[in-house]
C-alpha cells in the first residue's frame, strides 16, 4: 500500500483508539451512528459513500475525503464514476474545492495503484 494510504490509516486507527479510551457515551453513540448510517439501506453503501465524498469535498475536510475515497474504492467505484463525483463536488463547492480535488485525485490514484 502507498505511503499516503498507510499514513492516513495508521494515524486514524491510532487516534480513534485513543479517543475511545476516554470517550463518553455520547461520543461512542456518535461514532456508532456514523457507522450505521453508511450501512446498506434504501441506498446502497456505494451510493452513500459517494454522497459522503461529495459532502466532504464541499466541506473541505481532507481527512474525510481520504476516508470516503477509501470506502468508495472498497465499494467498487470506478474511475468514470469517481470523475463524476469529483465534478459534482467542484460544481457544488466552487473553485475553493480545487485544492482538495487535487489531493483527492492523488489519493485516488494511490488507492488504485495499491490495488494492482
């Protein structure tokens, strides 16, 4: 796996574990709500992850973008679908999203290279 992916996943896992050591019930419930929201339901996981990615790009959260890119990759989003997701995010978010778009493309490329 690539450096960007390993660094992100290692940090996220380490800090989530640290947070859960002292988390109160509300934080634990919030984390659980996040997990269950992205499960299959009326919308499938793939669609939900693409929606999460667009929202994360518009909100300009690089950690969230990386997370949802990884989940989109796991859910089988292909290159053409990802390009449309990126275009929607840029359209909705405007030009301020472009720096996040650059980093998202870099991370997406690394996810695809790691899968080969």
